[in-house]
């Protein structure tokens, strides 16, 4: 009997609904599978957990869980999402990748932290010779300033002009921030993407109170709406195939018919019935139950059962890989190109403070 576990924190509606739906489907289909909340009794190096699949909803907030999940993945558990990639990923890289994929994104620059990182001094930043005027001209104003890594709308600022930037940047302390042009949107969408194949597009209004953000309707009509939704689905799949996320949301701000990807690093997205609403809740429960069952059936202990994005595998193009095959072919994840660009991804001094 293979076990599917869900690891979660303060959520009260999605986890039990997920467990119940997986068990219903397994019983109906006569599968030797069962789902339950993950029970952690001991974490020992190199020793597996008793789960074929774990849906991770909380390790971004609990470092102990992240370390535990890496060990479990090493021992053969199919962890959703890949804890190694989740640890490495951040929003500025996401934007860089989107540019390479041809997905429209707002003009964005990376800012050094206002306060010096701990254990650094003026000598730590001798390579930094930033042209602040040129940088500000990239995004222009109004603009949004937000952390280059993180989520939940924490430490997000709307800036009207340069004076506003100089007034608010000190509040960010040691956070490395993005400065991003504001997209005055006609439509806005949040899209679930499961298993890099199932997409659910939801009209979304980020300016509403949290519990009313999904209470929105698409404004585009007719053929324009059909074209827009098809384009959004295509972009969602491109991004998630490249990043390798099996459980994620992508947000788009639509201006003049062009969907700009605003945020697509949400590997533990909101799935609470009280905020997403009944229809969206039903979709995410059903789609995630189907994904977990597929992953459990394909999982083999002693093998790498993680999803690795096409970027890591050295491939920016091509069709969406079949999920089961993508997770059981380790050779596809070990191409030399996957680790051949250390200089492009590891420039520690790019996040230093101007002096």
C-alpha cells in the first residue's frame, strides 16, 4: 500500500478535502493507495519517510521541513514541489527566464539591499558601481518595489516617483528588492497549474480585500477573450515546464490585449475555500488528487522521482513533457548543459549595497 501525504500548516479546508478525495478515488478505482496528513516521528540522515508522494504546502515557512523533504526526496519520495529547486528559485530569476522564453513581463531591475548584509563592510562592495539614474529609467514611475524572493504581498510598495523611492527604500532594510514597472491592467488573472498540464484560469482582482479577490469577471469579450485565454494557457505551461513546478500559480496583468506575467513563483498557492470560492476549490482538490495518484503510481523507491524543469535539463523549447515520463527518466535530468552555466546563476556580488 503506497501512501500519499500532505504536509501543511495553518490550512483548514484544502488538506482534509484533498485527503478525502484521494481516498475516495483510490477506493473506487481499486488502487493500493491511501492519503493522510504527513506524520513526522523521526528524521534520520539517509533514511526514507514512509510516503511515496508528499504534497508540500508549508516548507517555505519551516526550514526543518525543507531539510526533511530533501532527505525524503533523496530516498525516493516524490515531493511536490521539488524542494531543491524551490530552495534555489526566486522571482528575479523567474523574470529573467520569462524573457528567454518569450513570455511578456514588466520591465524589472534588481536593487541591492539598503542596509548592508551582516558581516560585510565597505570593502565588500568594491565591485558595485551602479548607475542609479540608468536603473531608474528602466522601470520608470509609477513602479512597484517588492522582494526578489518571497511572497504573500509582504514588503510590497507602490512608488509614485524617485522621491517616493528614496523615502521607502530604507524600510526594506536588508531585503534585496525588485523595481518593476507598473502595468495598468484591463484584466487580471490568477492561474493554477498542476502537473505541468492542467491549467485553471481564474479572473482575479488583487486590489480587492483578500476574501474578495476571486470575485471578479473577465472584461474581454468574444474572440478577443478566446485568444487571450489561449495565450495565457500557453504562457502558463511554458513557464511551469521550464521551472519544473507541479503545483503553482501564475498571475497575469493584461494591458492592451497583452498578458504580462506578474508573479509565477507561488509553489504553495492559496487553496482555501473561503478565499478562492467553491468552484475554484473543487477544481484544485480534484486536479491535485489526480496528480498525486499519477505520481504515486509512477513513483519508485530508490530512484529520483522529482520533477526537474526544462531549464535545469538544458532545454528552453519543445513540447510539454508527459509528467510520468518526465519523472522516471533520470538520464533526462543529467545532461551536461544542466550545470554548465555557473557564472550566469551565481554572482554573489550582484546583490550588494551601493556605497
